C-alpha cells in the first residue's frame, strides 16, 4: 500500500494547494485562460495525478517500463474504441431525448459543433485525460491487489470525484457554484465505466482518450440545462454500475467453475 499512499499524498497535496490557492487569488469571473499565472497554477494542479504516478513508481517498485507500456498500449480491439465514442455521444443524445419528453424541447435550439471534436479531444488530453495515468493506471490496480475489483473501482471513482472539489470554488470555472452532488454521482458512474474499460483492455491509453473525448463533448454544445443534470447523472450511474456488476460476469462464473 506504500505506492497507494504516496500517490494519494502527492496528488492531493499538489492539486489542492494549487486549486485552493487559485480559488483565493482569482476574484473575478473571467475565463481562467486570460491570465498566464492562473493557467500555470490550474494546469499544475490538473497534472498532479500524472506526476504522482511516476514519483510513486520511482520510489516503490521502479516498474517504469511496464507502466509506460500500458500508457502507450493503443493496440486493443477496435470495438473498445467504437464503444467509447458511441457511449459518450449516445448518453448525450439519450439525455436530451428524455429531457425533451418531460420539459420544453431544447433539441431545436442546440447547434453542436462536431467539427471541433477532434481538436478539442487533443486539447483535453493534457487538460484531463492524462489524469488516467494516476487514477486508473496506479490507484485502481494497486487497490485491487488488496480488495476486490468492484470495491476498488467504487473507491477510486469516489476519491477521483472528491479530488475535483476546489474547482467548485474557483470563480470563472464552469464548475463554480454548480451542483457538486450531481457532479460526484456522474463522476462515479464515469469512473466505473473507465474501470471496466481498463480491466478489459489493460490499456491506460484508451482510458486517456475516453476521458479526453468525454470532456471534449461537454464543450461542443450538447449539454442540458441545469434542471436536467440528474438525467445525465442517472444514465452514467446505471451504465457504470451495470458494467461493474455484469461486465465481467462470464469471467467470474468461469473461475467458480474451475
């Protein structure tokens, strides 16, 4: 558990020091990228899980080569890449459809910028995707050595969600004063999907892309109004819990039969 404790200590120390500091010094609601100092502090906090992952490896088992192999492991069944794209976009569309059934329809008002998805995904790799080196690359497999995978996936997803807390106090961030409970529940659902994806592929690479693509879709104009947040939350939670419970059922039954 030394690697786990070291990873969490470094991650939360760097991120929370940076982001809580930013919540104090940033007083207006201007975009965070208008100020170079704010950008540096924000990005340093966001890259902390990646830094912590390599430091934890360096001072414990020193298995950097094996870790890098998983980071760069892009050769996996194409079905998992297709799954990632259709799940992220599919949940957006299902949530909009359900919202329109029970509320004033918003579909006609939306103008999603699909052409921006690829460049935005590339931008979101350093601005979110690389977190996966820490959360799914280090914390999930390390916890899974001590407790069962399902419990580990739930714990990692909850810790990952709570790690974002300071963002809700930084003026000018999209998270600022928004519904933290909705964010936590959706992030847990998303984390469970990522945990399933990592277990199936043993690839940190695909988790990075999934995370980045998810963040990118939130910036192209497919978001629900605030009163529809829990529709999206519910879908992610149901999918995540479904994959957690039933996603590896065949493997578990095979083990019991041996």
